[in-house]
C-alpha cells in the first residue's frame, strides 16, 4: 500500500514539475515573442518611474499584453532596478525582452524631444526638435540664440529632466567660444570649464546625456582632436616645411578660416606651404583678426589698413612664418589638407565673388584678380 501511495505521489510530483517546466517555457517564449504593436511608439520614462509603472503604461498603450510577465522577465534578467529616464523609440512588434533592454541600456533618449546646442563661428544657438515616431521626421519647436530669453518648449524639457541632447561644434570656432557655450548650456552640469588650448578641440556632433558634465564633454573633444591630428601627422607628405604636429595644427586652423569650400583646402594649403618654402610671409587676414580679438567672439567688421600694419604675435603681415598658436579649431579636412597639400606653384589667392577663391602664381596675376574682386564688391554695394 505504501509503495502505491509513494508511486502516486512521485507521479504527481513529476506531473507538477513538468507542468511548471512547461509554464516557464511558455512564459519565456511569451517574453521573447513579437509584441502586438504595429507601429513605432515613443515611450517616455519619467524620473522615479518603476518597472511596474512602465509595464502598466506599456499595457495601456497596447505595446504588451501581460505587464506582470514583463516585470518577472526584468527581475529574472536582473534589469528591474536599471530603469533609465528618457524617451525611447519602441519599434513595431518589439518583444517585452527588447523593450526591457531599450529602457535599461544607456539612458540616452532615442526619440521624442531633442536639444541641440549648435556652436557656430558667428553665433551659438539652441534648437529644440520633436520626433514624430510614425514618420521619423523632426519638427522644430524652438530655435533661439544662447543667452536670449529661453522659450517655454526648452524650459519644459529641462524641468522634466530628460531629452535627447547633443552639442554640435562647427569647424573654425575658437576654444573661447566653445567654453563660453558649454558654460551657458542649461542641460550640462559641473563647474565652469576653462578655455582649452586653441585648436585642441575637434569639431563635430557629440551625443550627450541630459545633465552630463561639461568638463568631461570638453575632454572628449580634446581626445578626439588628438587622435585626428596624430593620424594625420603620421600620414603626412614628405618634405613639408613643418617641424611638428602642432605646426600642422596651426596651419590647418588658418586654412579653416580662409575657406569653407572643401575642394579648395588642399590648394589654399599649397599656397601657404609654397610661401613658407620660399621664406615669404603668409599675409593672411584671419591671423590679424585673431591678434585683435584673441578668439573672443567675431570682429564684426573689415580690417583697417592700420591693423594690417600693426605688429602682433599673430599678424602674418609683420611676422615671419607661422603664428605662435592655432587661431581656431580646425576640422578633419583642414588638418588633412595641411599635411597633404596639393602640388601647385600658386603663391596668392583672393575671393572670386562666389564663395570661393581664384589662385595666382605671380603678383601681377594676383593684382588683376584683386581688381576684379574690388569691382565685384563695388557693384554689390550699389
């Protein structure tokens, strides 16, 4: 009899264990299975949210069917306490497992609102955009100059504490402009940064999380520029009249300020390289301007003849060779042009009226080009 009872109990236990195993397998399959959503949805996870509140919100939006199962899965994967605040783009058919991964991975918003601090040569602006998940297109909701009164759309995002944030630095801005902009940006935190050495920051677009440390961001810019310069210097042409990577950076900054036309940069570089090889002064206006402003903002007017003749450490009309430091932060193309110039015999260039320049081999040719440019200027002023 006891053998029969024990046998039945064992059978029941096996059945129960098998049932539990089947239930666990079904739960795992459901957790990993394609979700019910048919279109992309932007999910907002506020600060202080829990996996319970997020899963309930997902169920109300029709993105999942069993919120309790999502919570169990997140607990099992040890992600329940890693929830990040932000806006997260949930793709169509996302499984509960995929959603948990999205909202616990990095905290960098992938949809919703975007704040972009745009550091430009003439001005710094902040642009706020909103992403439509269905069309994946951004709509501008605010665009203002840094330092002006802030619009409600921007203030609301700062108070909510999360948005996709980025800093975009244009080629040719100065280190003072970068430091001033980072210190005024309300979505960055930490002590004010000091002005980095001129030329040491890499232009580009930097994704940052809300409330990132401004000093850490500036250091990222420095490390990026160091890597770019090292690679360019290692691949430099032979026989350049440049003694170090720092001198290449100085030349690159001048090239950057002289032209915004990408195809021209190697030609502009060749002019300066040819002049250095011949012992000719560079005679480039941007260096004179830097000697006046120190990189703190823009001059906002043309140069006077007296300024061209006034000696400063940066005035390449009065000094030989390169100025002592870069005059701006050059981008990758300007740096590469500095170390790999075009092979030309050009010694002069002047604006051509179309945004580019016309180049000359002799002073006589150059003077003819200058007269043409003066005529264009005169016609435009009438």
